[in-house]
C-alpha cells in the first residue's frame, strides 16, 4: 500500500501562552522520533507542527503502513563449550536454544576472531503503523517539558491541561487508541464560540483546511501573519503599531481566530511616562501600542479579539474600559511620586535587605558610589571628561526609584522611572539618564550604557554585585544564578570593551572587593540566606540618619571596614579576585565565539593576561587577522616547538630572552640569518618593535614578525639547537627565546 500522511492531535483546555510553542515542537519531535526508532518509513523532514491555545498536533507525510521485516541476531556459546566430546549439546547450548525458542539443531553457526559459535537468527514480519502509533503518542506526550502537570477528575494521569479529544488518522483511516482516558477518532473541534460543533476530518491531509473552515487557524505561522495583517488593517493613517516578536507570539498563542479592534484612550494619560503606559498595554493587557511618525506614543491602541463579533463596538468599549483604571493608577502613582524628592528614598533603602551578610540595599548603594567615583577619577586622569562627584551622586540615586509607588506596581520600570523623576526634579541630564542606563545591557540584544557617567555607574554596580556575591560564596552553580551574575559579568566586560574604557580589570576587582565587609568573608558566609533586591524587606539593626541635601553622602548601616585586615581576609580577597577574573573571561569566551573568533585565538590572548579588556580586544583582533596570513601556521608551530624545548630543559623563557647574544657563537649561516632577521623585524627603518607593541599596534607588530617565518624554518632545518657545547646551546636557546618573547608580548601564538 502507498504511504499516507499521519495526523495526531491532542485537544485540551487553554494552554499556558508561553508554553504553547515549546510543547508543540516537543510533541512533534516525539512522534517523529517514535516513528524513526521503530523503523517506520516517513518523510520526517517535511513534518508540520500545529498548535493553538486548545490543541497540539503534528502532520507527518509519507508514513508507511508497516514496519519492514524485523531481523534479530543473538550469539550463543562457542562450539567447544556448546558440545561435549561426543558432539552432544551441553547445558549451555540447550539453555541458549530454550531462550531463543527453538531446538538446538535449528541454530546456525558463525565464526569470529575467537572461533566458531552458535547463533540464532530470526526474521519476523513488521508490525503495522496502526498498531504502533498508539504506543508512540503516549510516549511523545509523556516526554513533554511540563513543569507543573495537572490532574483532573479521579484519574491517576496528569497533563499540562485536561484533555478532551484525540485524533489519530493515517490517511483516511482512524487509528484506534487511547490517551489520558480519551479514545481516538476523526472528530476534532473548531472555534469555541464561532464553531462549537465537532469537526469531521475526512483524512489527515484535509486537517488544515477543515480547521480553517471551523474558524481555527491551526498553523501558528498563518495565525501570526493574520495578526500582522489585521493590525495593519485597523492602524490609524500615518501611525505605526509596535508589534514586536514577543507580543506577536503571545497574541498568536492566545487566539485561534484573531481579529484586530482599533481603540483609543483619554489623551490626558499621555502626560504619564510613556514607558509605563506601554508596559501596561503590552504586559498586562496584551494590547498593541501605536506611535506617530515621530516615534511618540499616541492615544490609539489595538486589541486582538478571538472572535469575529457582529458588534465589534462592544469589544472596543470593553478594551477601553479595562485599560482606563490601569492608566488612572499609573497617573496617580506618577503624580504622587513627583511630590517626593528621590533623595528622600535613601533612608528607606536602609530597610531593604540586599543580602544577609552584605547588609541593606543602601549599603550596596554606598559601595557602588565609592567604586563609581574611583572609576570616574581614573578615566578623568586619562583625559576623559567625567565628573567624579557627579558620578557618585548619580550612583547614590540609582536605586531610589525601587521604593516609588510606580515601580512598586510595575517592577519592570525600575531605572526608567528613576530617569523620569530625576529629570522632573531638576537633576542634570547626565545624572537622570544614568539612573536608567546603568542597568544596561538588560538582555543579550541590548546595548551598553550610553554616556561615560552612566558607564561608570554601570561598571561599579556590576563590579559590586559580582564581588559581593562571590565573597559570600554564592557563585552560580549549574543553572542556578539567582543574582544574575553571568549577565553581570558579561555586561561588565561589554561595557569596558564596547565603551573603550581602558581600565585594569584586576585593579577594578581589587577595589570592589576592598569595599566588602570582613564579616562577609567568613567561612560560614556561603551558608547564609540570601535576600532579593527590592523584594524582601527587613529592618536594619542600626539605621543611620539620612544624608542631607541632594548630594550623595557615605553612610552605612553595616559596620565599617577596619583599617587593617588580617592575613586570612587578604588571602580570601585574593582568591575571590582570581575566581572573578576567570569567571569574567569565561563569559568572554562565549561573547567572542558568537562574533566568529576561534577558541584557540581567544586562548592565545588569554595566556598573556592583558591588563585591560580593551587591550584584550585589540590583541584578539590582531591575532585573528594574523591567523589568516600564510605564515601563521608555521610560526605557530615553531613557537610551540620553542616552548617545548624551553619547558623540557627547565629554562625560563623570559630569562633566556634577556640574555645577551654572543655574535661569535653564531656559527651556522641559518642562525646568523635568523638573528639578522630578528634585528631587522625590530627596526626595519621603522619604529622599534617594542615601541609598536607599546603603542598597541598589534596588527602591525605581528605583520613584521611574520617576516621571520622563512628564517625560522631554515634555522630548525639546519641548526642543532641542543648542541653538546653548553655555551653554544645556551646561545641558540637565547635566540629562540627572544623570538618567542617578541610574539608573547602580543599573544601566545603557539596555542594557534
């Protein structure tokens, strides 16, 4: 019989919107894997996944009606064990034959490296697809990623939502089976309101058209496109709806037959920061905000209904009515918050626990301000125009908005509201922007903070988060990262690199750890409980008075650092600093891998431990460019050979490189040529190589060093490095060490 399409559909109550796509993909994959494991021929490459809020389905074309013949082969005892001296079967052979279900005389023989042995070969007809699919569907359903399965009725089984119907069709034939207490058939269900009657499916291939006729767009991609078209249809002229991918996915997983409804709200609400209004529309109501040609929010918005109503005005009124109190709350919170200066919230931060061993959020704010000021001073010394006092002031205000009414209602607006309140209260533009920007990058696709002042605060905040949480022994393990330290580490690295901030990473980490209280470094710190910033409230033991005025003042509720620290604390800080440095570099590996740099290129630069990540980035790009040159492979191999020679002889490479060459001991033409080439690469009528490296023209330095490839090859071909004469050997080793040292000043290219 010819192959036919296979359809399996599970119908249930409304699925969680954020789980629909993952569940659908996993179910389709499970069915395809089940077919593949059983050897059923099918066009798995063209299998289609369907999902709506009420169903998960998969359509696999070209599914055969039966398995191929099933062949099995099992090996028994060797002949010398299976037969006795008289050629009669032993207990071992009889037991093997009994297990195979045949007489021992029916067994065949096979020969391998150890000799001749008995073997049982069996061929059985394949089972039909109709017999196997009832096994495959439950397997696929059981393997779905369901964190919290539901039970219903008095059943023992559980699923993501109660199941109400099951369709299993192979071509036009129903496959008899049962799943979650529901027997299979050819009856699906249409739209809950527009087509409540059962939907008769003539065959598997008619599924999509039959569902569309019943007002269900089973194809998620078709549903998404309909939402786009509907939104464009009702959008006001000259305006642009903001329908991003996340909102589109949510809407597609909420509706089976989406219909756009154009709505408006009172223009007076536009006085509220637009971020608050947009957040309310998108996150709480799943409405599409609409912007004008200038990128400003308008009073228009678009709702997506799951029905073609005969009276869409009623739906519109409902959408407008439900959003009005949310906007009214936002306006009230905003107006009330404006009456309170941001600095007034600093006192309240003392009552919010950041982490038990680390004190309150105010203590963290103090540490961040100290670090931000120090970073600004270093950058100012480099000629970058940034005010340290203003930077410290911005850091002191950075978390005040956590206690505002607006952020209490909409936590996702932290930073955004700080910027609005600071600007409205007369803070400098740089300070106001920093209160929002210092959180960046908030996610992988986000950019770094804009503006040097904001970058200083951002660096200080991330440094303190990393240093403090590592200090108390709560570094990430596996998938657990409650303080988002991986994101903080990558954000720190990106801000330094993409912001061009040429700062010594080790010094930054040391400064951050110096701000951590000694008590947080105790061995028992890792056993202490963790609070969550802005979520757990606790009274500090001795809250200090609030700072006066709008300037930031250093006030702690936790005990201050002692002037001196014991050896154990100094050692612990050094250990944490090393852990943090490795942790940050580990994040950079993925960062650069995504940008196309080879792992060995990264390791070559990491081996020489550049002080700043800006310098690291410059070296890495030079190494990547050098790796494309034809000389790179041979020079890398030569450097590796030199490294092996030095290591085998126990010679310190740096010491050997600093040893003076004795020109009188350069006997062989090849070593004379190499020494001359090295001198030429160092000068060559251009700035000395050391100066080129010092000026960080790493690409230029490597380009000049690439000229050494031919003389290095000739040297290894014609010169015995480990000569019997100790002086001659030492001179040659020194020559090679000098070459390696020139490369090592940029990167350890031996690792390429």
